[in-house]
C-alpha cells in the first residue's frame, strides 16, 4: 500500500528523522519519505503487517498531528 499523509508540526531535520525512523521501525513498512516543505509523509507498507491507523498513531506519538 502507498499512502501520503498530511502532517502538521514538522519544522526541521530533527522532525524528519523522528518521523522517518519511528515509522520505518514498524513491521511491514518498506519506505518512509518526509517532505518537510509540503508537510507530507509518503509511506509504502504491507497492510497485512501494519495498518494506516498504526502509522498515524506512531507519527502522533512523536508529537505531530496527522490531518
């Protein structure tokens, strides 16, 4: 599955690293790419191993808002 999420609150390289590393650690996630300028996070994942809800929750656990 490929999903692009709109995420608010990311403003620096630390934010990018926090989101990419935390989401990237989820089982079934193959790629995570944050576009800081547009505030978007593109995720490619296996929906039999993780869910979109779990990905959103992981981003929110890092202190950012998925809108």
